C-alpha cells in the first residue's frame, strides 16, 4: 500500500511541474534537497530471553520464520544467548555448514552460555543445545549472528523436543525432574537398550555422575577406543562418589557412557555423560558422596 501511494503522489508532482504550475509559497520545486538522509538499514538480529516454537530442522532462519513468544507460554526452544561471528568466521560467503570452523565457534560459545544460564552443565539433564543461523539471504545481507537455544527433550534415550512452559534459568540450582539421577539399565548383551529413570530410593543399578571431556580427536578414533572414555568416566565417578581413583575403582563400580553423535562431534561437542553402574545389585540410595565404605570393592 505504501508503495502505491508514493507512486501516485510522485506522479502528481511530476504532472504539475510539466504543466508549468507555480510552486506554492515556501516550496522551491526541488523534490529531494531538503529531505533528511534515511538511516542505513541494519541487518535483523534475534533477541535473547525469548522462546519459540521452531522445529529442530529450521536451523537457518529468515526474518519471516522469527516469531518469539513469552516463555510463560507453551514453547519448544528458549534463546539464552545471541552471539556474533567475527574475523575470518564472518567473512565466509554463506551461513555455517555442519562441522565448519564457524559452527565450532558458535557451539563452543553456546555450550558455555547454556551451562552458565542453567547453573550446571546442560548435559546433566533432559536438555539439548541447538544453534540457529541466519538464512542464506540474510547472511548475504550482512547478518552474522548465531542464536543459542535450549530445549527440553523426552528422555536420555530420546532426543525428541518437548513443549514446556516457563524459563529454564537456574534449573540445576534446585531439585528438578529435568536433572538426571538414578536409572534402571535395561541391557541387551553388553549394550544398553534403555535407561529408565527411577527414584534413588527404589531398586536401581545406575546413576548419573557427571561429564568427561574427550580429547580433540576424530570421531572415528573416539569410537575405536571407547575404553578411554570409560577410564575417564571412572575418574568422574570416583570424584563424585568420593572414593579413590586408583586401580581398585574398577572393582567398586562399572561405567555406562553416552557420547555425542557424529554430527555433534563435528560441531565441537566433546562432552561424554558418565554413569556409575553396579551390575547384579539393587542400590536403594544415591551414591553421591557415598565414600569407600558404601561403594565397596567387590
């Protein structure tokens, strides 16, 4: 509508000038010389501390897909930080591709900001971190932001995003059903079929202990040597349960590990989730701070 009106007015003025009509008092006949310069258009940047109903595969966003919600309303994603690419990362001709240097830059910052916001490592509960980028068109127009979102997921074994209400800030600073605790491990041979969460006062054999950060190596190399991750997680469990991390730790407890997918690994996620596992026993309390007299050598 605005464009149509402007054309009609401009046409009327031109007709008046061609017809030789006199200018009204105070009008010099120049269409532009007294107009103030318009401010330069700025690229769109999303807000933080808002929530969204975006689908997980909409990771390259355009302005038309941006519809922020109050976090008190039903939503799937919560934006906890908006960063900006700089230097060589900002000079690329298109938005970040999975596994690119820019994607790793964004994930590293989002990883830290999410954990800071939650009050603990986001891997310690039913949560996921999703990084959104500008659309190709927006990137061409100068947008260089990346959006750090947190989503609540269904379970340890399912990454499906849930709808929720309310912000997640400080969720690990209080008792929350989102935080991982005790589990009944369902086995298929020497592989985990599922981890079913239960109250720590009921019979169980597994419990979340913390995160071990894997070294910088290829994903293929990591998968070839998962024993290195189990060794790292035994150290995490020992510190968490307050038992010596010595040659006897393997006789006190086993370990269950959950580690990033190949795509997550490519983007820089090196966090391995570590679980204490006592086979053939029914624990009925948390092993956190249990000490060597409780978590005994078997």
